[in-house]
């Protein structure tokens, strides 16, 4: 029998869920970041030899970027099944797809062996990987939000949906550091094949999950949406796009400071092993930011955390780039740490909180996944490729494009924030009740404060 929504889920259950979500996200984003590191250092020569260095680098980043629209497709597909059939099994299948695509990429011969077929297959595998990853955020956010719906510190549990991202990034950068001597030739293949080993415990943990009480209640009442991925865009298009524009800043910062700066620092004369260590240590700031985002969101309100994180990160982008050009490694590390803490960590934790609290249960998997995948296109797909094209290897002469890109994304995010609903004092049950009310009554009704 389904658990009633007026019962608080035992702490043991939600801790196991948090581990399952975090472990799975860690594996999937380990794969994702390894692909990004390879795109920045190995793919230009392996898959695009004979081309001018800047052109090869841009094509390599575009290959990396192909995963972002694929993530949106995955969010539609897994959002449909997650909201209409089963949150659990959607959450299991997506991790299998990501792991298989990454292993096959690690085995893929280069241009010297397959010719033009090599980069074509690389893009195809990247698309498959992106489709699988597109189901990740919606699943982790929905499960943690709904299992933790009645808990006093709901925001903390929801923020953990993205804790695996810095964990995956740290693991990827540790592997990059360990294999830095051979990463650009054969090390990237070893790194990708390692995902076959680390995926097993995460897959087992997810298989043990159950459906959430809120989802089971809708299922028993036959109130699940028939086409949730499309219906959410009809009924909740405004929060989908506003949340995407807000999270685009975090995506931009994550992929610019975490992938693009690899080639930027190399062009500035900083060794790859040093770059890997800087990225690895800065991810501690990401973990700290995610962990503190929930308590901060409760104390200072959700949107206040967003304003502070975005503005501070933008202000730090200028001295960060100048420190790279002057090869002041210690300052690069310090500045990247704080940019990661504010611009990635706090916003990483804030994203599942705001998105999960913006959609009712019948659209939560779809709405959160689509909004976050759109933000990945706006921020992660566009920014690194754009900077690679604008700057090329002339980092000394065109460095100013980096803080300009940060400023543009900052303005967009800050303008979007006032139109997003403050959800600190809103219950998930209230969202479901509002969904069943006439539209004008739902808008007029004030949010209910949690006990």
C-alpha cells in the first residue's frame, strides 16, 4: 500500500535515496567531464588531425556541445516515462545509457583508422550519452523533493540532487591529473573505460529504490498526465524558461571554468598537470556550495542566494583571467575556488530546490529536467564553443572575452530572477492543490507556510 503524504519518510529511507542519487550523478558526470577534458586536450589531434589548431579545437568543443541538445531530448523522453510510468525505472535506465555510451567512446578508433567515420561516430555516441544524462536531473530532483516533502529541512535534501556533479568532476580531474602525461594520447581512453567499473554500485543502489508517496498517490487516483513532457510546456512554460535562463549562468561558469579553461591555461603556458590539480581542488568549493545551499536558501530565501552567487562570481571573473595570464598559480587556484563555490556550488544546490518547488507532482520530473537541460544548452553548449572561436590560442590578446561572457550571462540571470516565484514557504502539496484549481484562483491563492 502506498505511503500517505501526511507521513514523514524515515530518515534512513531518504539517506539511502540521497546516496543512490548522488552515486549515480557522480558516475554520469564523471563520464561527462572526462569527455569535456578529452575534447579540450585529446580530440583535436585524434579526431580532427590536419586542420588548423583553432578550427580543430572549435570542432572538438562542438562535438562536446552536441550532448546538450541531446540532454534536452533525454529530458523529454525520461520526463515522460518518469511522470507517466515510473520514476524508479526511468532513473535506472538513464544511467545504463550514459555508461554504455562512454565505454564505447573510449573504444572508438580515431581518424587515422576510420577516417571521416570516426568524428561522425564520436558525435553519435556523444548524443546517446546526452540523451541518457537528460533523465538524470529530473529523476534525482523529483525523488529527493517528494521523499523529503514533509521534512523540516526539505531544501537541504533537494540540494543533494546535484552533489554528485562536483563529486564526478573531482573524480574526473583526479584521473586527469593521474594520467596527465598520457591523457592527450591514450589516457583519455583509460579514463572512459573506468566508468564500466564505477557504474556498478550506483546502478545497484538505484535498483533498490521505490516510488515516492506523492507519485504513488497520483497513480492510484489515475491522475498522472498522459503527455507530461508536452503538457508542462503548455501549462508551465514561464517557469520552465525563466529557470533555464537562471541556471544558464551556473552552466556557463561550470563549463567555462571546468573545461574551456583547460585549453585557455595551456595556451597561457600552465602545464596540464597543474591545471588538473587546480580544477580538482576548486571542486571542493563546489561540494561546499551544494552542502550550504540548502541552509542558506532557508535562512536568506531562495532568490537571495541566487543574486549573491551570480554577482560575486561575475566580479571574480576579471581577476581570475588576469591571474592566469600572469601565471600566478596560487591566485588562479584561490579565485577558481571561490568562483566554483559561488557560481557553481551554491547554484548547483539551488537549481533542484527552485525547479522542484516550481512544478506540481504530475509534471515535476518533466519540468525540472527540461528546464535544467535547456539551461545546459544556453550556458554549457554555447559559452565554451563561443570562447574557443573568439579567443583561439591568442589568450594574451583576447582574454577580455571571458569576463564579457560572464557579464552577459549575469545580466540575463539577474533580470530573470525577479519573475521566478519565491518558494521557501510553499509546500509541495500546495503546488498540487493549485494545479487542480482554476488558473485565476491558483494565482490568487497565497502560499502556505510549512510547519
